[in-house]
C-alpha cells in the first residue's frame, strides 16, 4: 500500500510527523471507509499523498486523498475547491482535515492534457485557456485564499540566503521579483487562481470537457496562471524542443485569453524563475545546479522577447 517513493517523499517533507502518518495510514484509511461508507479500490500514482479510488454507499465513484494532517496542502486544496465550487475544477464532496482527508468527485475518463504534448500542443494550450476562463471568477464573500503578492517574498528570501553564490543567476532572480510586484500592482482584475495549473493538473472529464485538480488556491492577477503552462509538462526534462514551444504557447494564450502579450511573457518569465527559486530551497550547494529545471531555460528564452 505504501510505496517507496511515497515513504521517501513524506519523510523528506514532514520528518517525524510524516513517519507517524505513514505508520497510522492503514488505520486512518479503515476508519474513514467505515465512517464515510466507502468501498476502497486501487490507489493512483503516489508521490506526497495517498490517493485512491473509492465508491460511496450509493454507488457514486469518488476519490479519497489522504495527507499529513499537520501539513497545509490539503487545507489549501479544500479551501480552493470550495471557492471554485465545481466551476472548472473537481468538486470537493467532503473533508476531515483533522484526519488529513478530502473526498473528491471522480473525473472520467481522466486522461491528462499532457497526453496531447508535443504532437497536439496547440490543442493542449486551448484546453488550458478554456479551464482558466472558467476558474477565474471574482472571489466569493469571505474568501480566505492568500493574495498572490505574498509569493514575491520567495525572491527576497533567495537573495538573502544565497546572494551571488547561489545556484541561480541572481540578476534573473532580482528581475523576476521586481517584475512580479509591478505586475501585481497593475493587475487588471483580482480573481480566483488555481496557482499551479499545468498539463498534469488538467483532466478530461464529462461534467465539463476538462477539469482542474490539485489547486494551491490564490487570489490575484489572472495572468499569473499562464506561467506554469510554459515550462510543463516534465520540467525536469531539459529538452530543447519542449523549451522551444514556450513562445508559441505564449502567443496563443495571449490571443485566446484576450491578454496583452507583454503580460503573458512577463508572467511566464516570473513564474519560471519562481519555480526554480522554490526548488532551490531544498538545494544544499552550488553543485545542485544540476537540478535546475527547464523552467530556467524558458525564462532565458522569454527574457529577450519582453519589452
């Protein structure tokens, strides 16, 4: 039930809390199955959460997602899905955050947008643009999702910790941090954001043609959402052909979202640098440059195209 990858990732991310959660996972799963009247099926691919197919007592198929209760990701996901209320995203059916559990609508047939890349990349980009249009609504009253601008602190933290000696070019980090603040200040609207919308988080569905999963949940400039799409899927694969798709994707997103191309390119650059800034939080030395992803390649490709 518990794969080596799941155990390694959970302990690496949550330490002792993660180890205790892994030990208690079978009992938690049994108790939830009883309390929520679930028939538990086969698990899906496991990385940082235990995710498994289930069937409700009335025969409705669903998905049960379990994680370390002391972590924040499931709480953020539940909060975001509540705000989206099924518009462009999977529905949240039930949650017990004290036990680290959320029950989700099961999406069928469930193929990922990444399956369209690279041969049908334009189609994949159109799919993502359509999902964005459905997700990006005004925040509901009482919405507690964090403001996008809060993420800009990551650039400051990187500079304070690493400076010129860090694994990333400091000039790009500083440029991206300043540009993010400028973009947030000039945002044309403040809307609900998925926060990590890319090809692996968009699934083919029936209730709507495609639905998003695994939101982080933010509120801010709709342009932010395009960023992850420009360096995914497989950002660890520094394939030049995949990198080269980014400019065409940016042009298409600008056209389909009626968004100025300058903002699309700028947000693409910001989010690409931010992705490796976040990754660098777990790097221990300059030798970890080998872990730099395709995101930085995309940032360098977009930079000369920006005004």
